[in-house]
């Protein structure tokens, strides 16, 4: 049962590559290999040679011999299996099967041999597995790296947030202390990287939060300025004592992070402050929200039961003054796409020029915090190929266990965020054992649901898989699988390309958000 | 024990100068270049360079690399570098790599962890391993099976190190726990193997507690279990053997054939009860029929053969199952099956076996399989052997076999006719029917050798009047009308004969090859024997019945002589049984006419070769005899021939029984052999002699662990003085010759009062020798000595020469001094050993081998026999010619010698000597081999030694 060595030698006895699995002296192995070509008879229909002490099991590969040296008690059936495996591996790793080619890939071959034979004992592996072992692609490592990266980012974010809060607090304290606008000198001293504009802006913003400067508010809003940092504008002023405490805590946290060797950037850059605008409530005077909701029911054996997309274009206008506008939109031509407009919208204008405007030009769009849906659309009759994400689930019962293999495949057109695939499980006493996973998993024992979550599916991981094992169960218990995700682009790709004011003056600043949400996405 | 080698990579462009380049690449940041540099570094190291400065570069620049390939190459690099200094202590810088290994053991990438653990299996330095043990143990519970597998084997190999039990004192408990909860087959196997070697009682406990489930285990684990059982049950008289046997029986139904095979082996070693052996034999037979791979079949047959030697009575029962393997198309398999079966014959099963063989023979006739001729020959030989041992079966097969006398496969036909010859002598009851049959089928015989033998049988065993008459008429019929050739035809016949010429010519072209006959005589082969191999119908034959005529017309006068003798014999016999003298005289004249016609043909110019003298003399003798018969001559012809044949058969049988007896007498243990007491063996620290059991023995032998050269007087004979006593450096060497290598143990003594620096033993070789290591430099104190060991690889049997010199520097002389060493000659005799082969194979090899070395005999020895013994002794060969053939004083001796080299090369020698009138011996010794080396070296050796006298 012991393979002494696996070697490749040329027909003349030159040892090209040899990997020994038990201790033997160099002169011994070289001698054994050199003696081999003389022992091989020609015209024999069997491929083993026995000498006094060893057995050679070999296979000619073009001009070379692939050769296992075993002891004589070795199990020939196993050895032949091993040899067969190796003979499949050799061409995988050495594309040209001559002396030169084998020498060139000698180390790759040795690595592969190592996977197929462990310390002289046969391993039950397939070519695929050996390849996988040799590639050393590890999800754990990726996850580890990702985790490290996200940890770094997280701490960086926290740090920035705290830093800006700190600034603001100091500024407010200055205001309270000295009153009025004179306080600007305060932050300027502390935070030199802030530009004047933003400082004044934050001054106004915090003012509105205090509620004492309503008059100024109007004029300010009607004269929008580019690059206004919204963070400062909306952060409400709060009690001072609390803040102080918090900052201290942050500092402690930062200190301890630093002590642990994290790289912490001390200075807060304004650009990163601006970049944080998106998750916060809209601060532009005009905001357009484009949202598509997916209703999909896919059959587990393929085929789509139901696949429709419902889209909405909604408008939010903060001030009445900005309500006198028209929106120029643009969309991709998708078959099955049909629009429906709000009764107050000028249909002719919409159909002919794709402009959304009110029927009555003197009536502004309603203003306030509410979103007003203006246009709705539906896309129907799309086929399976346009599914943004397809999930395949293969439960298979083997012995006293059920192996469930799940894989997803995402379409090229969307980058999906926060993907959660929930698989119902039979009632279990303990969590299923997950053998292999791309991403994270969580087991909700109360609802008996295994949640497989992937933060982001983009170009790097268009497909992925998970395998877990549970006690034997009926395959149908793993359905319906429901899937949730969001994406930042839509099917219709509807966009607002511009705003035309109906009255004289500059068009108000506007922002738009588009997203695709899986409202009900199931595999049944 | 030398440092073990773990990998070899062919690399011929290496030089120490590359080290700088490698270093630069390693220090760079280009990953691809780094990988390449690591590869080159490993290959240089394998080539014997030491690269001592590279280590620090590797530690600084390669260790921190994130790339997986680099990490794996790094492990290979660490595997092959010297981790100990000259005194065997671990190098202190190895601690540097510890941290890196530890990091790798905690690496998030499971494969990095796995390969690192695997590397640790090959590591034997406790200093390095000790700090890593906690990390290794942590990996036991990792959720990835790849890591657990290797962690288990790492623990196993650490625990097995000397003092390994101190490194991981609780390893068996840990592994046992891991085994209980493990799911992965490979990891379970590793854990179980660890317990088997390190804590056998735990392994046994686990096995017994799972006895019911063993059949469901994965095959890897089952194999390990079988192995354990075999080990445990080695101690005899274990009371609980039954439990193990039960497990084995359960495993016999495993779906994995490898496990089944292993079980059968274990079963036999476990018990010698007939039931167990029978079960094993049946299992092997099943494998034999179910496996299609020839390798498997052959090895299973080997196993069955082993069973036969130990449990013949059981094997006799499965003989028919074994026979079924004849269905395999492979000739090697068939041959082995037949050999095995022939050894298992008993009076009870012989009928059945022969019946089966007969069916097989018939099958070869029907299907035109490839090589069916050769197979038929094997079958005929097998039946022959059966019939010799159990004559009663001969009758049922001989008639069937006689159909094959006309077989186109000459060898098979010859075998048949030899068989017939033997049976007709030993089985007088069958004689009448066989003669009748032979006469009926005679015209079908095409081959000359078969013809001559058949003619001899006709001549010898045709006894009754009708038989004799029939025989004579058949021969005459086959000869056709006489004369073969008339002078008057000559003018016209030249034209018609012409087309025949090329045929005959083509035959004679290759006819001048000397062959060695079975008794060792060296004969010039006549054209005729080769003419048969092309069974073309010779010219002048009117129909296919005239086989004898066509053979004679193709120039086969030896056959013609045989025909003459046969006719003579038949006529002499006719005189005895035929009352009517008229008929006798008629037959006599007829025979004389045939003979004279043959002589006339032989002397005419019709054939390119005239009749040879020997045949001519014999035919003339027959003619004289028929003209002038006498009682003593009659007795010689009619009785002595037969008697000598009977004697030959008796002699053959006698030799066989002698051999059997000799075999049976080989003692199994010498009086002074070492006895192993198993119970007194300690678990650890086995010496070379106390090996565990045959499995380990086998492994040990395979890895070359046995160095069985004893320190006896022979060793001292091998001391070679390399330099003179007055040289500043004195050197002498022991030459130890192993199978594939030569070890020179050189003792070097500094005879001066100065320190010699950079002393180096440089060796060069001629012939098929290769130095393994590069020479190293030493510093030698005044009047001190040093032992240097040099390994030289040998790859074929050939006389080799090792040259060398010793180079050194002294403090006051700037240039290097050189002492040239005596040449060391490596003797071919160390590589060849006496061997035997069958006559036929010897002759086939003789005809096939290309290299011949002919040495004229030149000796002072006067006696032929003595000379032969001298040559045998000095060449270490075996005489194939039976001693009975060498008996007697006739002034002439011919013998064949044979030997085999350790590399599997054959060496053939033929000696033909004759005693001259002046009492001196003359003749030739011919050496033939496949390679030039053997022929030349052996020739030199013989030339050197043949003189004798000393």
C-alpha cells in the first residue's frame, strides 16, 4: 500500500521529475530509475515490472514513462488507480509531453503529485479536485481580506463622522459662546481644511436647525450653490454635554485602534465629507426618484411563472417656487414597456417629446416632503434570459444526509447589492453544516430559514455557490426560496436629462436616484 | 543512513554562477521572476550546489511573500536544504523560519495551511517543530477537511519521530477524539493510520467498537483497517482472532476491489484453516475473472501461486476457476495460468483439466486469433506435461493433437511431434492407432524438422507387416516419381528450373549463420531449416501431397538422409515380418532407387548447393547396408536406437525428480540464523535486524534500507591503495559495490607536518558511471586523517574506471598541489550472477543479439572439463548444458553458459573446444549480448583469466 515514488523518466532512463513519498537515499532512487528502462520488455501487454525488491507500475506517455515505484506487497489495484489519475494529471499540467516540456513544468507536476498521493498512501481525489487544490483559490482568504478591508473602511468612516461631529460641536459652542456669525472664526482655527463656502453653509444650516433664522432660509434655498455640504446642513443641534462625552469616547476608540496598528487618517478631508451626501435625505430643492419593483416567480426546474416590473417616477419639490418646471426624460426602448401618466400631466407633451409637465402651466408641482408619483410604467412579457439573478437549488439525498447545492448566476447588466437568498429548511435542532460558501450565511432557527447573503455581486463574482448538509429531508422543503436585492440601475433605464423652468430664471438644482428592488422574487 | 531525497528534477544547465542572478531576482518585487528564481534555486540545490548565502536572502525576501506559488516553492526549498550541521545538530537559523511556518498555519487560505502541514510531515527537527505544535493542534478542528487531513498526518509523523511523544504527549487521545467526530474519508484514514502505528490498542478498540459498520466505511479506511488486522493478528494464537476474521469476511463483500484483494491477502496470513484459504483463493479467482487489466491478472496469479506453495490441497479445488482465466487474450496471462494449473494436477482433476485444454485447442483452430499458433504451442506443451505425469489421459488427446502436425506454426508442430514420439514410447497400447494416424496425416506435414521426426517414428514403431508396408508406400508417395532429376532433362529443364532459382537463393543468402545446438555444439545452420519458415511450395511439386519431394528439391539433404535411414530401417523390419522374400527384395530395390536418385540429385548442378558430406556419407552407408545386411547391424538399427531413446526419456525424468528433491531439501533456516522473539521487541528504536514484519521488511528492502554487506574478510580484500606511501597525502579506498551504485570509502591521511587547506578529492569516471555528489573541500590538520565517502551511480554492466586526484593548498605554497591517484577498476563480475533459461530462449537470444565477441582459447589447462570449470568459476556464470552431456572423454567439448546482470541484461557464452594431438586445447569462446559493454568486458575478463594454471 505504499508508493515509494512517482516519477517521469525519458525512455533512455533520464529522471526528469521524481517525487519520493518515503525516505530513501538519492542514490537509491536514481539507481531504481536508471535501471527501469532496461527492465521494460517490449511487446508486453502488461505494464508492471517486478525486481527483487520493488515493483514498477508504469505507463508510456509519448516519449516518456510515467512510473510509480512501489514495494512488492503494494496493492496493485490501488496503484493502477493512482497511476491512472496521475496519467490524467500530467497532460493537465504539462502541455507538451516531451523532456523539455516536463522539465519546464516540473514543479507544477510535483505539486500535483503531492495532492494525489499523501505520504505514499492513495488519496481519493479527482482531477478536478487536484486542480482546485493546486489553484489554492480560497474563499476564506478572500473573505478574510474583504473583512479586513471593510474593517479598515468602517473605522475610517466612524472616524470621519466623529471628526465632523466634533467640528460642528465646537462651532456651535463657539456660536453659543459668542453668538451670531462671528463664531466662524472658531472652526476656522480648528479645522483649516474647510473652505469658506462650506463653513458659511454649515453656519446657515445649523442655524435653520436652531429654528431662529427662517427668513434667511428662503433666500438661501432659492439660490442653490454647488457643492454645498449637506451633512452640516441637516445635522440637528443637540445637547452639548452629551456630545462632549461622545467625542471623548470616539477619541478613545481611535486611540485604541491606533494602538492596535490600524492606519487612521487624522485629518478629515472635505471631499470625503461631500461623498457622504447620498445616504442622507434629499437636500436638493428638486429630487427625482426612479424606482422599479420586481415581481418574479421562477419555477425550480426553470421557466418563469410570473415576471413583471413596475416602475415609478416620483418627484419631490422642497419649495413651491421651484415647482414650475418640466422634466425632460429619456428611456431605453424595451419591448413590453408601457407608460401611464398622472391625470394632471400633459399627455401630448409626454408622448411626443418625452417631457413631463403639468397640464396647467400655472399650477406648480406640489411641494413638501412627500414624493409625488408622476409617471408609472410596466414591463411585461420579458423572458427568463433577462432575469437579473437566477438561483439553482439541488438537494440530493445521500445516505443519512441531504446535501444541498445552491448556486446563483447573475446577469451582466446589474450590479446587485445586499443580496439575500433565504432557503427554508426543515425544522432542525442545530444549524445546518455549511460545507462551502461564497459569501456569508446565517441561520434563523425560529423561522427555520437559512439566509445566504452576498454584499455585492459584481463583475468579480457573477456566479457563486453554497453547499450545506442537513439531515434527510424532502427536496421540496427547500422551496420556495425567496431572494432580495437591490441594484442602482433599472430595466427601463429611465433618466431625467434636464429640467426646464417654466418661469424665467435658472433651473433649480435637482438630483435623481434610480434603483431596482426585488419586491417579491421567489423560486417555487 | 544518508540524507533522504524527496524530489528529483532534471536540470543540466546549472552552475554555481547562477546564484547571483537568483539572488537578484529574489530580492526584486516581480512575482513571476521570484517564482522562477525559487525554482532555479531548488534545482541548483538538487544538483549538488550548496548555496549557503541564499538562505538569508530567502528569509528576508521570500518569506514575507503573499503569493501562493512562492510559498509552496519555499516549502520545497526548506525541504531540501540541510537543516543540520556536520555534527548533526539543528542549524540555529532554522528558528527564523519558525515564525513564518506558524503564520502559515494560521493563514486564512486553507490550502496554504494544508501544504504547510504536509511539509511538516517531512520535517524531523524537533527544534523547529516544537513551537509549532500548538498551531498544528488548533488545525485539527478546522472546518475545512483539507486542513484536518494534513494536520492529522503531521501529528502522526511528529509523534513517530524519536522523542516525538514528548513533543505531543497527548496525540493519541487527540487523534482518537478527532477520529470519532471526523466525516472526511481521507482524514479518517490518516487518523486511523496514526493510531495504528502509534497507539495500536486505541485503533483496535475503535475498530472493534465499529465492527458492525466496517462494511459501510469508505474504502480508504477499510484498507487501513485490513492493514491493522493483519498487523494485530501477526502474533500467533490470539484468542480473539475470530472477531477479526469476521470483520475481514464482512469486508470481502466491499464494493472496492482493492479492499477485496487486500482482504484475501490478510485472510491467508491470518489463518491457515482450509476454509479461510479457500475463501481467499475464491476471492482471487473472482478478481481474476472480473478484472480486465492484465497487470492485475498477472499479480493475482502470483498470489495464487504463493497460495499453491503453501496450501496446495486447497488450491487443487479451484483449479477449474483458475483455468477460466485462459479466456484472456494476453499470452503472458495464459502462460502463467497454464504453469499454475500444471502444478496443481491430481489424478482426480487431470481428466477435467485436459478436457478443458482440449476445448481450448479446438478454439484456436476456429477463431483466427492473433498469435493463436503460439497459444496452441503452449497448450500442446501443457497437454504434453499432463500426459507425461498421467499417461492415461494421453489417449484422449493424442489424436486430436496429431491433426496439428501440419500446422503452419512450426514450433507448435514440432511440439506435437515430440509429444507423439514420447507417448508412443511410453504408451505401447496407443502405438497401433497412432501409427495408423501418422501414416494417414503424414502428407500434411510441411516442416522439415517435423518430417524428420515423424519419419523416425515411422521407422521405429512400424512393427506389423501392414504397418511397414503402408509406411513404405506413404513415403514413396510423398517422394513422388523417381528420379528427381534426369540428365536428359537438363537442357530443357534449365528454363523451367530458372524461376526456382531466386527462391532458393533467397534462402541461402542468410544461411551462413552459426547456431548453437541444444547440447552446446556450435553448428553451421543449413539453408533448409530456414526454408521451412516460408512454407512456400517448392518447385517441381506436382501436388501438395509431395511434401518430401519439394523439401528435397529445395536442397534439404539432411531430410533426405533421414528418409534413407527410415527406408533402410523399414526394409530391415520388412525382412523380419514378410514371409515372402520377393516382396522384401522389391521393397529393397525400391528403397535403393530412391537413395541413388537422391545422391544423383545431390551431385547434379540442378541445385546451387551440392549435397553435404555428412548426408552423402549416411545415404551411402544405407545403400551399402541394404546391399549387405548382417545380424549385428540389424541389431543396431532395429533395437539400439529405440533403447537409447528410452534411455534419454528415463534420464530426463530422473533429472526432473532430482531437481524436485534438491528443491525440497533447501533448508529454511541455518543453524546459526538469528531468531527473532517478537515479544521481546520494544516499540521504538528498532535496529536493522529487528524489523517489524514482512510488510515492513518489504518496504525496507524497497527503499534500500538493507545494507547487508558484512564486515568480513572479503571487505579487506577490496582495499585499494590510491597513492604511494611517500606522497604527502596517503589515500586508500574500500570499494563497496551495491546494485546500482558504488560507494568509495576513502581514507585520507596527511603525512606532512603542515595543515592542508582546501583539500579536495576530485574524481572522474569512464564508462557508464556517474558521480552523484560534488566534491567538497576539507581542511586537514598535520598527520590527521579523514574519511571521505563518494557515491558513484552505475547504470549498466560494463567495466568502468574511476580516475582521480587529490588537490590541496598549503600555507606557504601559493599554487595548489596535486597528487594523482591510482585508477580504480570496477569489475563486471560484481554485476552478473548465474541464471538459467530454457534452451529455446537461449538460442533465440543467441540469434537475436547483435554483439559478439570471439575469443580464441589459449590456455595451459589440458583437460576440457577442467577448462570449462575454470571459465565458469572466473566468469560467475551458469552452465546450461546438462552434466550428462559433458560426460566422457572424447577430446571435444561444447557448452553454453548464461548469466544475468543486475540491470536485467543477458550475457550468453558458448565454449567449443577440442583437444589437439599435442594435448593442448584449442577452440573459441563466443560471447553474445544485447549491449556492447557486456560483450567487451566479459571478453576482456575471459582473455585475462583463461590462461589458468594459477
